[in-house]
């Protein structure tokens, strides 16, 4: 029995030695961006049912006040700190929308939150964003981008979406629908 307990103790230490931890996520450069779509995939819990990976996100204007214009693409850079460096981790993106939420007129579905799990590596510097592709997505008020790992909120960024006058479309966005991430 002692040998069996010692074996389980050893096994427990071995598993702990290889477990990854995410200590924090550091957010930087909130604002309006321009980027290119690399890949689009299904994401049933997102606003439009898709999630895209973008490349070359370029900060156009650092701000937390975002104009509610079609084509506006806004987001943040973030870095994942933890151990061991390079270990694979799942980060849950939660986007909180102001009431009354986003209501898709085609489906009748209303969302107060959007959630997507994405794979990253400890030490990775990446990007997360959203684009207004449809007029019904433009809800003024405070939007919150949250970053979760294993049930723990690690970081959040608030944006205030504001009503603006024409032009009816912002020309600095991206070339594909709604929520996005980049590496």
C-alpha cells in the first residue's frame, strides 16, 4: 500500500511539473484597427456564427471611444503570461454587449454576450477585435471584451460605442465578418 501511495505521489508531482499556468493577460493598444482576413471558421456562439483569424492588425487610432459606423474594426493587443513559455492554453473570449443586446433580424436571435474558446501559447502576443458589418450590430453603449482561462477572468477592456453622423461606412476595417483574432 505504501508503494502504491508513493507511486501516486510521484505521478502527481510529474503531472504538476508539466501543467501550464496562465498568470495574467496584459492588454495594450485599445482602438480602431485595419487588418486582413486569413481564415474564417464556424463559431455558433458568436454574433454572426463565424469567427475569423486576421493577419497584420494595424492600429489606426488608439482610443476607447469607437464610432458606430459600418466597417469600423476595433480591438486590442494582448499578451499571455505564465509557465512554461510556449505551452498551449485555451482562452475564452467573452464579449458583453449593452442592453438590449444584438438582435439578428434574419434569425431573431438576440445576444447579450458572445463566447468563443481560442487556442494560444503562453508568452504569445496576439490580437482580438470586432467589426461592424451590419447596421443591427451597432449598439451604442459600453462593450466589454473579457479574457478567461479555466473559469477565471484574467483581463477586460471596455469600449464605448458612440453614435456618429455620416459617412455611413468607415473604410478602415477588415474584409470579412465580425469577431476576430490574430497571432
